[in-house]
C-alpha cells in the first residue's frame, strides 16, 4: 500500500466545520475530501485557527446562531484526528515574510504556501489571488491543487 500523500489545507476548507458557508466549496466537495482520507494526510497550520476564528466572529456578528456550532466544530477540527496540526518552521515564516515584501498581503496564506512547499506537501487552495501572485513572482504552483486535481493525484 502506498503511503498517504501530505496535503496542507487552506483555511477556507475548515470554515464549513465551524458552520460558515464558503461559496466555492460545496457539500459534494466536502464529501469528496472525506473519501480521500485513507489516501491523504490532511495537515493544518495552527495559525489557520486565527484566520477561521476571525471569519466566524464576523459571521456571528450578524447571526447569533453561528456561535452555537463553533465549540463542536473546534472540537472536531482539533480532536477528531482528521487533521494533523503542525507549526511552520522558521524558514517557512521567513519565506512568508518575503512573499509579503513582494506584495502578497495575506500573511496566513503566505505561511500556508511556504509551509506546504517546505514539507513537499500538496497545498489544497482555491485562492486565485494567491495563485496569480505565485505565478507572477515565479513561485512554483505545481503543489497547489483544487479538489479535482487532488483526486487525480491520489
């Protein structure tokens, strides 16, 4: 049996677990990812929690029921074993700052990309702005995948 493929997950894919809908991610997409669990090790950066909690807080400002599912969602993300939580290395953090210096302002996305690249992991992301920035600045985008491409590689 082949060893699982490491896939670092963009924060957007964590939001549905916390009750926040993401227009680009359907329920079918989430079911597809669940089917890949036997072939994929899903990695998440702890820093992604900062980003998702900020988005949950914004959603909860206009919808009080949004907070009701957050605790269960956080437990699922952190305790279910679906995700392996990791920290970026010093090298990945420096690379993220370099990306910021070159013009990509989302430091969390920069950390995600840099950590995935350093770990030689695939990076599951739908962020067109990030992908465009990477291509424009001669970063490899070979490891950046969407769900369809991930399915074909595993």
